[in-house]
C-alpha cells in the first residue's frame, strides 16, 4: 500500500510506503505481535522504501551504542526487577498490601543499585553468563527468518572483515571454515540486552550458526555451555573479546566450530 510519490532526501524519486510510517517503528522497537512481525518481514523483502528506512534506523542505533554514552546495568538487574514487580500482579492485594509491596520493591531496588557499584556486568559470575546466553539465544532465534537482512552477505572473509571495520572500534576475527564444514554466510550488527555486538553467520549441514562477539576488559575464560529451548550455546572469553556461539546444530558441530575459532 502506498500513499504518494515523494522525492526522499539524497535519493531518486521513490514511492513512499504507508507502512514505513505506520509499522516500521513498531517493528524496529519489537512492539508487534509475532504474526504481525512475520507479515511485515515478508513485506520488507519486496519494499525498497521500508528496507532502506529500517537499515537507517539500525545504523543510527548502532552508532549511538558504539558511542558508549551510557553504562549498561548487569543482566541480573532486569531479572530482579521483573521478579519484584511480579509481587504487584496479585489481584487479591488490597491497598494496604499493595503499599507494602511497593515499599518492598523500592527497598530491593536500592540494594540492587548499591550492588551495581561493586559488581561489574562483565564479571565472571556463572549466573551472569547463563542469563546473557538466554538473551543471545532469543536474538539468534529472532534472526533466523531474517536471512535477507544480513548486514553483509558474503563468503569472502576479507569483504566481511572490511564491512565490520567500518562499524566497529575493535578488530574482529573473521574466517571462512568452509573446508571444515562451516561456510561463512556473512555478518551483521545486532543488539543483545542493550549492548551492540557483532555477529558472524555460518552454515553447517543446513543449520545456521551465529557467532556473537563484543569487546571486554575481563580476563580469558574457558568455555561454558548450556541449552535453551532446543538451542545450544558455548560462551568463552579470549584476547579481550567475549564469544557466544548459538545454534540448533548438533553439540559436536558447535564444539568443532569453537575449536576452529580459538585456534
């Protein structure tokens, strides 16, 4: 559905899509229902205007995140707040009970805020890694039907590396392991719990594998594994980078890719 013809700044004459105004921002902010989002994703495959506008929104978000204008809270904070707010959902709570529940939540938040000054979000806490992996699995699962929106689609490691060099302030190790059964598909910038991360995409035996990477000041850490909803992940730290490999591929395949990356 289109509304009118308009010369967009810096572009040729394009047909302006009404969905760019009515749905794009809701989709960008993950406010659409899953069926509505899937419908809009199909629309993106054929609408140049919406695809370009969405890319501009993503580029702006990544530039703001790379500017590091704010300090990320630990993942545990979000779960703690959600748990405390669940106390307020009881339908039988009267005004007096509700007041005490609000006071309990406020007290908990004060202690959490004090703890944030002593606990680094990049620490080696086991729970932190598991919670972060849960977030990454959600991002991986959401990315699967969006293969057409891969930031850079190429099997050439040098091309993919150059694409990331223009967007990152750290060096990204990019290699194609096609001879070993892991063909490089490309890469993209993604968002994990408010953190801008790089993601390399590999294909192995019909399974897409995302390798998420972001810089860290923490020391190297040996691999930690787990699974969520049928998706397995391996998390580790090496050479001032954090890694998390996610896929529904066989556990042995993820282990082999992990060893190839760290070699």
